[in-house]
C-alpha cells in the first residue's frame, strides 16, 4: 500500500464530500480512489468513512484520524517548500466566510494576496451558517462574533459596529425613533443568526443599558437581504457596518440612535487547533490581519 497516496485520497474524499469529486481533484478514477481508502482502512483495522449511495461521512475514528491526516499532509507540504525554495505559500487554501463580509471585504483581500502569492489557490464557500471546519475539511474561517469552541484557535482581526438604520422614505412615513424604546412601535427587520434576534440592546453615554423587544414583517437568515429590504423602505434593521456602510454613504440608509451604541461584533480568523499552521494559512491570516487593522473599509466614523 502506498500510504501517502492512501492518506491523500482519504483526506480528499472528506474535503470534496465524495469519491467522484475527490477522483476529479486527484485526476484518478473513482475505483482507484475507493481502493486507496479501502486499503487504508484495512491497514488501520477500522472503518474511517460511512458510505451511502448519496454521501459519505466520517466515523468517530475517522474524524480523529482526519484531523491528524490533514496536519500530516500540511506538514509535508511545508517541509517540501522549506527544502526547495523557502516557506513560500502554495497549494489549495479552503476557506469559509459569511456572505456579506466575504463578498464585500474578503474578496478584495484575496485578490491582493493572490497577486503576491500566485501559487496559492483559494477554494471559498460563503455561508452564514456555522461550518464545522474539521468535519467539512476547511483550513480557515473568517467569523463575526465570539468564538466559543475550545477545539478552535481564533485570531482577532478587528471588530464591526452594529448600526441601526432605516431608509429616508420609511422615516418620512413613520417618523424617526429618538430613543431605543421607540423601536417597539416600528417595523423591525430581524436577523436569524443574531444571538437574540428580537431583543436589541443599546448603551448610552452614561453606560446605562437599554433593552427593547422588537418585531416586524421580515425575519431572515441573510444580512444582505435584510439590508436590501430596509433600503426598500420595509423597516428598521440593526446590522454590522460591514453590511450597511455602502448604503449609508450613498444616502440610501440613515443611521439612527447615534447617541446609543449597540454591542461591537468581533471579527476573527478561526482555524482548527493543530500543532502547526501551514505556510499558506499563516501567511494569509497575517496578511488580512494587517490589512483590516490598517483602515477598515467598513468604518463609518
């Protein structure tokens, strides 16, 4: 058995979500990839993957082995790079990020990084759900909010401010809320992934906390959609400045309750807790940390 080829085949099957896409990525036949994984399972004396006609998933033993296997392959890539031409970032970097931040702010960062490091290939999934990095084979995630998992390492990249906004047409028709309690009488658009979607919190200059229960015509799991609905005059919404900044600058949204601050939202680069980071992940995280710290494009003030 070619242990390295078998190990690579197993990792690619998990990362790609099946034998056929893994075979395309490795430029092998499906039967060859299947044989490599079967040989590895026979060598280990344990089943690593649950197979059905529609999908594959990791067994408990497979999940533990996968994390170690990914690290072994990353260490090998880095050792080869060090031996041949220094630690030059290269290879595929599998990355996940929220839709709004990814499209508006991460995409330009990826383009700038790629110009400096053309041997890195990005495999990006934009999703507002919380992705299991190990289970789904991701190297890195960019996440907004607190990171509570002890199985992950988080590096703070900066923060975003929550901004309460509405369209000028909506405010002309329904009036301008002057204090947080006024929001209870307004149509409020709520975000499904918020810690408490229908309870908004603000702090005034005296550090007194104001909590208001809100409701409205739309509750959605997509920040860009809520922003578009607010621009269309459907109601008031509370979203990070990374989403609303362009609309505010263009005058399509008006910032409300400026004397009251909503909680800040931290932004982190998150990766599995492993002994070493590959050169591609470490270099990219260093790059975006410096880029976002210098002058965040989403800052409104």
